[in-house]
C-alpha cells in the first residue's frame, strides 16, 4: 500500500485552504459526489458506505459509490489523492480487524492457534484485504508476538474475496474487518472468531474475547472509518461535509444501524480530532512496521 498516497489523501481535509465559508459552502454540492470505497463489494466498507450514502442524501445530496479495490486500499487512496480538490471526490478510509479461522482448524482461541501453527509447518496461511492493509499489519504483529515464523500471508483485493475463500476452505485463516456478515457466519458455525483486536469486547458480539484478554496485550488494531479529501480542498467544503456527517451520526436510528453492523460508536469527531488520530496511529505503527520488516511505501 502506498502510505504516502494515503497520507496525501487523508490529511488533505485537515490542511485545507482557509477560504471564507460564504458562496463555496452555500452552493456545495450542486452535483453528485463520488465516494471512493478502496475495497471490493462485500466487506466492512460497503457495510457502512451504502447506508451512509442513502442517509446523507437529504442532507448532502447524491453520493455515487465507486468500489476501487487493490493494494490493501492503496489503489483507491492513490486515485482519490490525485483528483481535483473540489469536494466532489471523497475517500472512505479505515478498518477494524479480528482473527477468524475455518472450522476445520482445531483451535478455539489464540493459544491453541499458535500451538497448531507451530506443530504444522507449511500447512497454515492467512488471508487479508491486501498487502499493507491494517489487516495485514495485524496478522504480522500477531506472528511477531506469538513467535511464529511460518504463517504465510495471502493478500486479496479485499476482505470480501478473502472471506469467500475462507468459507469454502480454500484458505484456513483470515484477518478480516469486523462486520455483521462475519459475525453471522461465526454464530452459524461456518467460521470461528478467535479474537477481536480492539481494547474492549464488541458491543454487537460481547461473547467474543479480545486478543488482550488472551495475553496479547498490544494486539490492538482498531481504526476509525472516516472521510478523506484530496489535498487543497477548501476548508469551507471540508466544514460542510463534516457538518452533514456529524448531523447524521447524531441520529439514533443511524446509530442503531451502525451498532447492528458491529461498528462501535465513538465520540463525535471533527477534522482536527481525526487528523490527530491518524497522526497518532501512524506514529504507533511506524516502529512496529520497521520491526516486522514490512515494506509498504
């Protein structure tokens, strides 16, 4: 994944031009806005993108979703970063991960998974949404902390294709984003979720243990899904998008929709807070990525 491209796309909204609100925001948007979803259909991003587009229509106008998978989200991020900074191309970024296995893998928790992988070299691999994705980094951090050297990574063009192959037994293990679809497969016995990689248990799946509970104290890899815009997008437009988004997030029915989709509700976050979050996460992951020896630039 080209992190430099993602950085350009991601920080654009926060380094926007300081233009007066006036006419720009008053007439924006006056045509459809494209929302780039940097993964194929069927994953966590679609779970949130489509209802978001539908619910913001009265507030924000028409949103046209374009799925653009590849390179762990890097293709879509790079594309969005090079579009005109006029507010008519936005990017949906972020992911939340957990560790999931096919029921054929005889492991009910991370300790049993580690033992099985070490006892069966060359037999287990894991799939993710793509090289350099948060899912990939989470999988490699798990390997590092567990002392596993033989657990090859299989990158897909998105979480949807990886999930399909895991359900079919084509790959024994995946590190996908947390979605209601994956949770339903777990509860139906078609998949087994071994751990969620967030600090606390999931609101939608409180029966699922965290990696922290299982002794992996720093295997915490949540991420806010947020909106990004190309560098140079006027501040008036950034503020208009933020206002529409915050209004929607305050709606109780939309909050219930997010919770049912396994998303966790966080305090209202504007451009400045999200910018700080992105910068903190980059600083947190940088030494870990260096230690793991992953090349993602």
